[in-house]
C-alpha cells in the first residue's frame, strides 16, 4: 500500500500540549491519512491560529468547528460528531475513521494499521460492554450513569454533582432509557467503519438519542459504544488504542522508561504519553522504516506491569513494614513474610540440638534469639543480615519487628531458633498470632539444664519456680483461641515416650517436600538421677508439673537412648 | 471518650502549629537577605529549602543533582559558614540566599528560619526541604523528573511524600574514603544497612517514624530510643499555614504525615545521607564543642567521640548500593501505584 491510499481517516481531539499534538498530526498526515482536528475552544486563539498555520501545506488536514470541551460531559461527544461529519463529507475515500487524542502516539508504522484494517474492511473496533454484566467503573456510578441526570460538572461543581446524585437516589428518580437502547460502555477511543459511523450520525432517531445522552455521565464512553451496537453486527469489542488505568480509574501516563515495553507490545496507538517524553516521540514518530509486521497487538507484558502496580497500591507485601505501608495491629496481612520454626525445650533436652538440626536440614539455625543477654544469631555473629544488631536493648525495643525484619532479610531461606522461659516474653503473642510460625514445645525441659547446673539447690528451686511460671504463661498464650501459629506442645514425659517419631514429624512438617529420614539423632542430655531431682523439687514444695509424669525411679519406660551416646536408626 | 480525646488533640495541635508559625514570624528578624532572586520564581516551580553551615564540599554535587531532578529555585539560609559556602551560593543564578548568625539550636535547628521563608515563598508550590547531606531518590528518578512525581502525587491527592533516610558509609575507615567536591559522594559511600529499621506509629500526630540504619547499629545499640529518627517528609505541597514540627520528620497539620497506607503501599522515596564523608570527623569535633545539634547535647558526647575515633561502619552484611530498584526490592521504598 502507498501513501495515496486514503482509506484511513483520523479524527484528532486536541486539548493541551499543542506542540506534541501537532507533531502527531503531522505524522498521521505525512503517512497519507486525512486528518480532522478539533482544537478545544479553551485553547487561546493566538496559539490555535499558530497551530493551524503549521498545516497550511497539508490539504488533507482540516479543522472542525471549535467547542469548549469538558471532561465527562456531552461537549466531547458533540465535538467528535462534528469532526466525524466533516471527515465523512470531505474525504469520500475514507473507509475507517480512527478517533485519537493529541496525547495518543502511534507506535507502529501507519501502513501496518492500514493493512490491518484493510484486511478487516467491515470490522468496527470499539470496546463496548454491557453495563449489566461488567463491573468496570471505579467509584460506583456504572448503571446509574444512564438512569440519573448529570447537569453539573464533576470537576467544577463537585458538591452540586454529588448532592444532586444523592438527591436523585433518595427520591428514587430513574430516567427512561430510549426504546431499543441497551447501555454499553467502553474506551473512548474507537475505530469505526464509514458505514457504521454514518449510520450513527444520520440515524433518524439521532435527535432523541442526543437529547438522552446529553445528560448521561461521561457520554464519550457510552454514546458511540451503545449506538454502534444498534447499527452494526460486526463489532470487535476492543480498542486499538492502548490505555492503562490506575486503581482509581485515572489513566496512567507513559514515560521514556516505557519505551521497550511499548515497542514490544505491538500496539498500534498508545495513550497517554507524557508531553516531555522526548525519546518516545523521537522513536515512534520517525519516518516509517518499511518493516511491516502484521502481528496482533500483544499487551500481556504491559498488562502485567500495570496490574502489578494496582496490586502494589492496594495490597501489601506481607511481613514488611515501611514508610508507605504501616498496617494497624490486626490488619497486617501476614506478620512475617515466610515460615519459620521455633523450638522450645529442645536445646535443654539435647546437647547438640542446633548443630544437629542445621546439619540434618540445611536451614539457618539460631540459638536463643531472645535470650536476656544477647540475640544468639547463627554462628554467634554480633551483626546479622540486614544490619540487625544482637544487642538485647535494640532487639527488645520492638521484638515483633525485630523478628519480622529477620525473617524478611533472610527471605528465601528457612530459619529456626530456640526459645525458652528466660527469654523476652513479649514476643510470645507475636509468634502465636503469626500463621508462619511453627512452634514446638517440650514443656518442663528447662528442668534438665537446671539439673545439670552447678548451683545451690535453693537457687535452683527459685529459678525453677520462675521458669515454670513464665512457661505456664507462655503456654496459655499458645493455647488461646487467637493463636494462628502451628503449635505442638508435649510435656517432657510425653515427648520422651517416642522422641524419634516426634522429631521426625517436626522435620517432615518443616520440610514437607523432602522425604528426609535422618540417620543420626541429636545427643540426649544425661538423665540419670533426673527423676530424683524432680522428686527433690517436689519435696521442697515446688511441683514441676510442666515436666509431666516423670517416673521418680528414673526407669523411664519408652526411653530408648542410652544417655550420652548417639542413637542410630538401622 | 476516644472521640473527645481526638478532638482535644486536634485542637492542641492546631495551637501548636500556630505557635510554630508565630515563632517563625518573630525569628524573621534574624535573617538577612544576601541575594533575593525570588522574583524569578514561576507559578508552578518546585522550590528547595535548606539551612547550611560549612557545606562547600557537598554543595556542588547537591546543586547539580537537584537541578537535574527539576528543582527550579533554591532558597538557602547560611548559618555562619566560613569555608566559602556563602560566596559559592551567592554566585549561583537560581539560588536566593539569606544569612543568620543566630543560634541554630534556638531556631529549632534552622526550622524557624525555613518556616518563615516557606510562609513567604512556598505557598502553593511543591517544596523540597532537605539538608545539604541529603539526596532524594524516588522511583524512576533516573528517567522522570520531580515535576512528574508531583503531578502523580497531585493526581493521587497526596500532598506530602515520605522518604526514609539511609546512612551511607564507605567500606574502610571513614577517613580513608577520598572525596573531591563535585563528585557523586555515593561512589565512595556506597554501603548501607538494609534491614534493621524499626517503625513506630506516633498516634498523636499520625506519623510513622523509623529508627535504624548504620548509626543506630554502631552507636546506639544500647540505647535504641536515642538513635536518630530516619523517616522524613522532604516533599510537601506547601501552604503558608503549614509548619514542620520536628526537623522534617513530621509536619503539621498532621494529615500531611499520612504518607502510608493500611493495606497497600503509597509511593515513597529514600534520602541518601552523605554524612559520613571524611569531613565528618573534623566536623564532629567542632559540633561536640558547639552543642548546637541536639536538644540534650550531653547525651550525644559518646556518639561524637565514636565518630571522631574514625570507625569502620562496614560489616559483612552491608549492602552495596546499586540504584533505586534495589531499594524497592529490599522493601525500603515503593512505587506504589505509579508504574
């Protein structure tokens, strides 16, 4: 096809950024498209005349009667009608009319578009969806656009606008929609065939329709969209103009950094383009390089980027606290960003539990993260990933955020740590409410380390009482109905009945997809004389009930481990 | 009760703000105009306000950077510089300069002077208020000028923009990092702490406030509450009735502190902090004597001593700066709905 082919006409609505609009109009005209330009009446006369003079050499560029256009109101449709009539009357060769604005930018050679339309001579490209079925609009006014009256400007008379809508709703006002009309909505930017467009403009009922749409809200998104349905069966309900909207329904602006994205999209036209996007204008308004592609637009990637933006704006990244997102308590959408494991009592019962766990599972194993004198990071580091300080004062400033930061900083790697009755108690509730926490408790195991300690019995008794109290309070939290963590609690006696099975179960739960069978068990602390030790505590009035029913003679029935020696599974 | 208390807080804050404005009005006599080029400020210009003292080293890069970002006019208050800052600024075409010999501390760390200038010149403009060692980074700052960010914020009906300040430091000792004025300071100061920020919500003024970063880790681990606040609101669509409350950490009226969302994320930014250029050592010596920087200066003597000792702030877990997308990945700032 050559530039003599005048089958594609462009109606251009220009409001602002005249210079850019002029460049785009030149581009259309240079590539053989008849162009009818409507310049908003609000543009000062001098700038408009200068703008028009620039097209003196282009016989195929016409200017239509200027109206004062206001967003969301009838004047835009009226301007489109006038310009379209001029187009159809002045350029009899035109078969498709393309509606564009001054901030639309053709991305592919105009010849591509002409070829594309030439192969589909009867097709109308206009996004047109029934309001019955599609909840597209943001802000609530969808069906009501057609059944209420909107005499006030949304931009200038917002209060009157809102008030009048409310009033009509209250008295139950409902406009009658003209017979035979089924309201449809869609993108303002269409490409119609001469046949359809002239049918709309020359319809015998046009006066009636115009009168009705004059009071519809945002008629530019519904007038042609609705009437095209009446006059044509051949409708492709999509716009050839790429437009993206943010979560409030306002159009996104394309910048220079979108260049590659736009180029790969294979869309014909995109809007809105930032007027100062020099690179975009330079790249896409270059004289068409003969490379003709016939491909359909592919907007997948662009769609994803912009729907990501909406998601980012409306939903948070779980477990992240930052400047632009600070949820109220209880609304966090995840307290932490990844699962982690908390072991309570295991370090007392097994001598080398941490080393064993990290060797068996390969995950990051910390010591007592909330120990009173230091956060025991893996490897005894004093500063951990992300710059977390092990100083207890820093940690206890806000234990929950400390833990959330730690999990966030190491995202992608599973972490585990120990917790016990001596540790910062405030973190208890945080972990309990966190669905990412896997908490396993052997209650009363703290008695084992006391049993091995070299302290006076009176001191031991005192410490045991404190620990038991702290642990009881902690267990109460874990058993509360508000707990969302995965919690497993054994008394020490219960745990000792089938220790290997219990450990295996925990590992399976931690690493669900690996069918890891461990061949080496952690080394159990020596328990000979432990029963007597407990009895002794009882005799001093301190019943260590959290340990469970530990036999006093130490002949533990299910006890499979000869103390001090590693246990091997055959 | 909740409602009544809210009402009372709102009322008290209103008076607080009026007091601040009145204070600025009184302190205007402490300012002397050196170069007043404010007549060339256009209606939609973006303005930058800053109080400086002996910043000749940083200013060349500072001005270049913010000019490229699209700041149209700079309004500086020079608080008794003796290193050529004064002459340098007076010679710049797009800078208006005032000078004051009065106490920095008693003018709320320069805020009273700036508030006065903002009353006079900031009304209706988007205003950047930063120190000379703060470089504003926002999503797409390398391809979209500040005016596009403010256009986006306008469209979102967001009147202020939040940024967290990040202490940048070199790999070795502070003194080993050579710096030539005019260069990008973050070629040498390219390391930072990525994940040790603690957020507190100041209910009364609706302000999310952060502490953390290298200084908190290295100097304030034992007294985290004393660590410097890192959250700021450096960009505000100004009105002559507004006033910064506590440096630029918070603003009144308090709705301007609402730069965060409950569920999703708004657009936010970063202030790269070039405090730890080699000059900080000498400066700390001076400031320790001058006692002009903190409300209760004596608490910070240890901090000054630690900086004077020329420490290594770098650790194995420091992150090397590689652009704004990295900050976004790390969750330190967000594009929000801006794509």
